[in-house]
């Protein structure tokens, strides 16, 4: 694994995560901060009306809404999250994301590791 482990963000600098990714009309913008076999950290900016269709992950996915409001559907149940709120979407459960309005989030996925 190459250093730095966390990329696309200044080290030893106080940052506002929401300011590191910009809303673009008609798009979903993402910025990867870390990606390896154990964990993934990605910032997202969703324009109103954009969505990620239903899919599954092999790891537990935790979303933290940084700005705005996002709608998350997990195994058929809808959750509406506002800035400052988090939701864990368990591994292997189908989930989707919809932007009820412009919003930004941090996605953290922790993947299963083989027992030694």
C-alpha cells in the first residue's frame, strides 16, 4: 500500500469536508480519500434529483450527511437524513441513495477481513 493512506486532502490542516467537493448541476461528484482492502472513504456531492440505484456492498457502509438532505433506502425501508446525521447500511443489504435536494455526504465502507 502506498503512502499517503488518506489522499486528496491536506494533512495536518484543519479542513471543512463539505467544502472539499462541489455540487455540479445534473451530476454526482465524488472524491476518494482512501481505498484499500479494509476501508473506503469517499466524499460525495449530489445535485437535486440525482441518485445511485439499488446495489449491495460486501462491507458495512456508513453515510454521514454533511450538507442538505439525502434519502436512503435500505432493504426497502426509507430513511431521510439531514446534515449531521449518520446511517449504517449493513453489508449484503440492498440500498440506494436519492438527492431530495442538493446534498453532500461522507461514505465510509468497512470491508470484511479474513480471520487469521
